[in-house]
């Protein structure tokens, strides 16, 4: 009868036996790398095996494949823990990367011959059915090729570490658009990619690539007598636009143009019955904090799409009297002063976020919209005269002022921009007069139609 203590003892012995077995195999395969002669090799191997067990890699054969890739091919298997790959996918990725870095397939064949029937590392008995050769599965799934995403900007490859994953046996580089070059001397894959990126990716980070994959290339071997004849692809590359566009400033003072001020004053002067009409616009008008990041980003999770992500914050500070319409008019011999301005100081906070998958970027249409309205208060100050009407307001709300922030991509040049627009609704004055002779009279006076007052570009000035 198998007790829990006895079972735990068997498992501990099996794990210890697995450690010794893999230690012996990796030492046997250490021909010229020297990892097995390092003083910390035993501890490093034990920690690596524990990490693999914790992430579900429990087959002795699969553990040995990952560890060979780690010590000989210098493949960091722990990077795959973060993307939550299945144990089988993790092993396949490690082996494929190691093969592309020159680890001989015969080493993996030796591991399969030795360990394919051993089974789980914590089992003290053999598997009845041997595991299939991992190389056979890789060849069936990806016939002699490996797809590699290469993050680039206008200058070329961003992370030089990825260059170590290029197939070293290839002698021809060619792109989907027809560019082809022989690999020799200074004409390395990264050098040719840099030449391609200079043409395919803009130096201006605000010019958006319509698709995150700007080019597809292949590394291969020319098996014919002429260049390009008998080309055998060995590795596929996808050049991904990984530029980040960012603008950031705090407490920047925003002002109105003289032309915008003249336009607003002209409309206000044209209102019937108003005298000495004027518009006061403070200098500076308001202060703005603005921080925006934009670019193609890979969403989290297995199989997640690459998205064009815009994220940031915007804060607006506007004193109540920064914009003020003022005038006076006469009613039945009574002089009345009129003022319209924001009801209170304005502070607006927006959190900006938008994510669009490839193929869903709206060129020429708003990408992200934030909007907030601010009430406009009207004040009447009549001169009190004996025997004359007394005027007051029936509604202190004259309308509202609207701030609108939107980002959009120019359809012609594909340039991302952010615009802040200030507008107002129809402005109305509703008042009533108490006349000692005629009684109460009410009036609603349409002062100004809805209008756009000012527009600022937040990114490009």
C-alpha cells in the first residue's frame, strides 16, 4: 500500500535522480562552451530545473531540451514565463531559437534517444510510450523557418540583442517588396534592415505607419548559380514599427491670436441695441498641462493584437474672468450694464486613452475625443432711477462654453495631431422690467449665435 509519505519519498528521489541525469548529459554535450566547468553550474542547474517545474515543464526530455538551449544557445527561457506560454510552446520556442543560433540538431537527437522514455521528473517509473522527437514536431509545424519580429525605427533595429537570433547560415537577404542583397562583410542583416527602415519608416515619430508591420523579409541560402536562383528561405522577419511619439509640457500659457480676438469683437459689436460693446481676453488666457504618448504597441496576452495606443493626461486652468463680453444698453431711459463670463474658475482634468488594432485607424476622422462644458453667467447692473423701470434677470445662465480636445491623423501625410477647441453655445439674455406704470414686462434677447472662438494645436504648436 502506497502511503503519502512513501509517495513523497519516491518523488524526492526521482527529482534528485533527474538532476544527476541531466547534469551528466549536459556535461557530456559541453564540447567547447565550458559551462559545466563553472563552480556554480550545479546550483544554476538545480535552480533552472525548479523554475521549469514551477511553470509546468515536468518532462525530463523537455527539461533537458530547454536547459541545452539555455547553456549552449544562451536562450533565456525565463522570458517566456511572462507571456504565459504553455509548457509545450515554451519548449518549442527555446529549441527553435537555439537551432537558429547554431546549436546542432544532433545534440537534441541525443537527448531524445536518452530521455524520451523516462517520463516525468517526479516519477520513479518509466513511461510506457516514449515521447515524440521534438525536432520532428518543429519541422512539421515550421518547415525549416522561424518567424522573428524585429522592432525598428527610422535608424533600424532598436534592440541589438535580437540580431543574435538571425540565422547565421543564411547568405541572402530579400524583402517582400523586391529588395535583395547578398550577405557578406559589412552587409549584415541588421545593416540591410537599417537601409530598408530609412525608406520605410519616417524619421518624424508623429507620422503614423498605417500598419505596424512595415516590411516582411527573409533570410535564406542561394542554392543556384545565379543570385536569387534556387533561393531557400531559412528565416522570416517582420519589421515592426516600434517608434514612440511623445510631447510633454506643464503650465504652458495659451493665448488668443489677434485675428480670433478681432472676429469675436466684430460679432459682439454687431448685436443690436448694445453700446460700447467690447470683449476682454486675458493674456495669458489659460494654462495647460499636456502629456501624450502614441505608437504601435503589442497588447498583453497570448495572441493579442498589435494596437495603435494613445495615452496621456491634459489639465486646463482658466480664471473666470479670462474671457468676458461687456456692453450697456438703454431700456425706457434706464442705463443697464451687461457682462457675460464663466460662472467660476475652470479646472478640467482629462485622462487620454485610445487603442486601435491594425486596419482600424480612422484617417481624417477623430481618433480620440474629450469634451467638457462650462456654464456662462450673465450679469445685469441697471442704474436705479425714481419713476423708472427696475430691471433684473429671469435666468442667470447665458449659455455655455465648451472645451473639446481631439486627436486625428491627417489622411494625406498620416501625421498625428491634437487640437484643443474653445466654442460657445447661443448666448441669450432673459430679463424682466418692473415698471410702476406698465407693470411687469419680460423679454428674451438672443445676443450671439453658437460659434467657435479659438483653436490651438497641442503637439505641433
